[in-house]
C-alpha cells in the first residue's frame, strides 16, 4: 500500500505571532506547491490562528502541540480539541517526549489525549520513544511496545486515522540521530505490533514518522527506509530553507 509521506515541523516554544507568521509565509512560498507529500507545522498556541491565515491556500496543514482529553472544564493551561479546530488545526501532536519528561505525561494520559483528538476530528501524531538509559539497557523493544500498546488502546478503531512518530529521546535536540537502520528496525517493529492488534491492512496504511535531530543532511537516507513515512522535525523546522530541503527530500 502506498503511504503519502508526512513532513511535520514542531516549532515548540519558539516564535511570537509576528515571527511565526513570517516563517509560515516563507514556508508557503517555498513548499506550498510540493506534490506527492503532506506538510504540516505546529506553532505555539498563541500563534495558531495567525499562522492559519498565513498558510491559507498553501496546502500546508496546521497542527497543535498538545490537546486535553476533556471537551471543557476546570483545567488551567489546557486546550480542547474544539478550540484547536476553531483555530484552524487539522493535526495535533500527542505524547511528545518533552511532555512526558517535563510535564508528567504517562502512557495513560497520552491514550486519553489521543482519544479526545480523534473524537474532536483531529489527526493525532502520537509519539513514542526510548531514553538513552533504556536503549543502553537493551529495553528499547519493550518500552516501544508498551507505549504503542497505549496508543492502540486510546485510538481503538480510530488507529487508521492516526499517525505515529518514533522519537528516540536520546536523539531529540542533541544532534545525535538514530542511524537509518536503527530507525527502520523500530519502525518495522511498530508496524508488526499494529498489524497484530488492528490487522495487516491497517498496519500497511499507517504512517510512521521519524523524529530526532532530523536535518537536511540526513533526511534522504532516513526516507530511503521502507517503513519510514516522513519526519517530525524540531529545530530544523524553524529555518525555512532547512525545512524546505527536508520536505523536498530526495528519495
């Protein structure tokens, strides 16, 4: 089954509204017409609506960086799926390692956020990944299997509408990148696990992205692997030229 690659830029806590709009306009001009692949960017919450306007008509999707599992309520600092949809979002990142590491996200809360995203009409980009200590202890397979099981539980039959992203924590923002072979090994294992739960057809159509110090100089080799269907890009997505080169990977 052919899977349309997805290249997504996670801007994290970078960019005032004016800075975000300037970057969005530069990206719309540089890659708004790219065929054969999907592109999305995830600005900070405060810039979502402004960026949506700057991207209008470009074909570039808008993603949020998080979503709460309840539609409304006394949850200070959180945002709902309906709020994100109203701001123009089509996608939302769920369970990023920085949310797990710094803000207490667990497999259980990731599953709940994932379910809320699907119920709210958003496409979740659900992140999984192991720490350096877990990799060095030989626990990568077990950690990823546990996290993917939570994603599958949270999505249920909606897993076919999800995107998964393998982000080795030890490679995020460190300049270290999993080799294409290391990444492919984990991606293939994720696809096998999804097949075992949701069936071969769903697994064959599921897009699994790689994230972790993705740059213009390593994207081509990563995208040459059979089970890598795109990238979730951090720092390099903050530079229009760098992200444009990643989107225009040669493969």
